[in-house]
């Protein structure tokens, strides 16, 4: 596994492939077994929390009095299993070595391990009730392993959305895929189907950002979302799903399908009172019609979009009609007036707009 010369060794393969000799693990396991039963149980409980062990969470699951807990932690620290990693703002311990953590965790019986994971979720929810978003990744981790079911799905989706918001796209997709895996093991109730729809809607933009709209898995995500929308009869989320299908069709040059999707977006938007959605629907129609060579039909959608746009209400959508920053409506109108004239004088051929993305991949 090691290549090179003394003083300049390097790994010859992935670190994940390095196999630690079984004798080292056996020695650690034997040391753990020689601990007093209550200390061993405490070390095992700490290992379920993770390599880093906040004292508040450990107190919540240790089933020990405070004085007993402190004494046991002192003994584990003296035996070099744990050490104090942080004193402020809250005391936190950490395992001396990652392998120690791994062996301790592996020694916990499956039933007790699951119960401890579930207890940790409850402890985090109590201690961070007003800032759960800060711990949502840990909540997802423990909820999945604690058999949390619907709770695990909720935290996984939130963790995915949090990752997507900071552009950690691959990580976000991993959370979403794990949420769908958990959902596949749950009964097909209307609540679980609705949760699956939320996950698909959140995962679509992340997949587009990572793989592009042409990737087969992107369309599969939105097709499955459409199935769920129709099955649930969910009007409120149908627009988001159809928008995704429009974007895919437009990007791939399937303009007839894009036009059909755009018409459905208009119908959905006109049935509601959300001017932002109506703005996006018109914005879906005009580039599609231009790409099909129907510039005269595209102009009314442009005009309607400009008429609807209000900077105060649609600041997040300003990029649709005025570049990348919000602009006053008058300035927006002037910019687009020149566009109308250009289209009326010299209609744009469909080849000129192929591949041009008129919208961001982010679905609000």
C-alpha cells in the first residue's frame, strides 16, 4: 500500500482500501471489554453520538447520575479512550483515535444502537430547539440509523436543501437519494407520497446544476414528480414540476413539448393569484415561440411579462427581464422595447436560440 522511499512515502491506492490488521482491532476490543460494565456502556453510548461527543447529548442518553458520569468520563480519559476537546461554550469530548471509535461502535448490539440513535435525535431536538438547522445533518444521520422513518426523511430533505443552498450539489443529491431510499421502505400513505414529491422537486434543480438538463436522471426525476402530483391531485406543486419539464424540453430543443409545457404553466398560473408564477409562465412561452420561429406570437408574452413585473414584488425574478440585478420597471421596458423592434424587423431563426437558457435552474 506504500510507495516511495524512506522519508517520502505515499499511498499506493485509496485510503479506504487500507485494511487495519485484525489484531489491532482485537486488542482494542479486549481493552474495552475489560472496562467496568457501566464505563463500557458509557463508551459505547459516546461512540453512537460520533467521534466528537458533546457532554449535553451524552448526559441525555447515558442513564447515569451526573456525578457518576463525570467519574466515568475521568476514568475513560485516564485510560486514553477519550479526551476533552473543547471547554467553551459547552464541554465536548472526542475519541483518542478514530479506530477506537469504530471498535466501540461496532461492539454495540444492533437493537441498543438503534435505540441510542433515536435518543440522540430527541436530545438534539431538545437542546437545539431554536436552531435545528445548524444540526440538521446530524439529525438526519441519527434519524436514519434510529429508524426514524418520516422524521428521517424530513431531516434528510432539509439537509439536502441546506447543502444545495451553499452549492454543495453532489452532497445535496446524496441526501435526497437517501431520503427516497428511506421512503421506499415506508408504506405508500398520502403523507409519504407527498414527502416523496417534495424530495423530487428539491432534487431536480440540484441534478440540473450537477449534470445538466440533458442528463436522463433529470427527466426521470421530473416525470416521477409529475406522477406523484397527478396521483395526489396536488395543484399547489404542479407548477414547479411542469416548469422542470418545460426547462428540460426547451434545453434539449424539443420545442413542441416545451410549448405544450409552457401552455400548461400559463393555465396553472392563471388559475392562481401568484403574479410571480404568471411572470415565469410568460417567460417560458416567449423563448419557446422564438425558437420555433413564431416571433409574432412571442411578442405578447414579452409585453405581458413586462407589464406584470414589479421590482418590489418580483425582485428575485428581475434577472428574467433586466439582466442579473433588479432594475426599475421603466428601464426594463426600454430594454425590451428594443427587443420587440428587433424581432418585428428581423425575426430570429430557431437555430439562433438553440441552447440558450432563458432562466436560472433554481426553482423557488
